[in-house]
């Protein structure tokens, strides 16, 4: 039998199992290479393309965050090369299970 509980006055929701991944925390900067695009989206696309068959979503996003947070650059217009730019992505989730992306076979595959 469930035990009695009190709420803390916050929002009650029936939804769970969400993932929120952002390039940076609110108020912080995200960066982009003039030739390769944004650090975050570039890493996200590459890692999801390469690893979607063998890794769950949170693990892939963790790898994206690791790659992005290890990058360094210099802001355009800043002449002091000691002022390196780094980015710290944000991840929040309320998943109860691992999420694996389905791999769809190409149309007509396996047909003779």
C-alpha cells in the first residue's frame, strides 16, 4: 500500500521521461567555429550518427558534453590569447529507463 505523502507546493506533473540537453547554461555563451559550425551541434550530429546503434541516448549526450567541454577557442576580436573560451553544456533528464534509438532498415531491404 502506498504511503501518505505531502507536496512541497511545486508543480505536479503526470509526465516523466524527458531529456533536456542544451549547448550551455542560461546566461552562458555557446561557441561556433567559422568553418565547422557550432561546437555542440557538430558534436551532437557526429556522435549520434556514429554511435546510435550501440549506445543509449543519455550516454551519447554525455559524450557530446564531454567533447564540447574539452574544446578551447578564442573569441573573435579578443587579442589576449590567454583568454580561452570553453563551453559547458547542460543536461537534465527524468528518464526511468534507458532510451535506445531504433534502427530502421532501408525500404526494400531483405526483399527478393
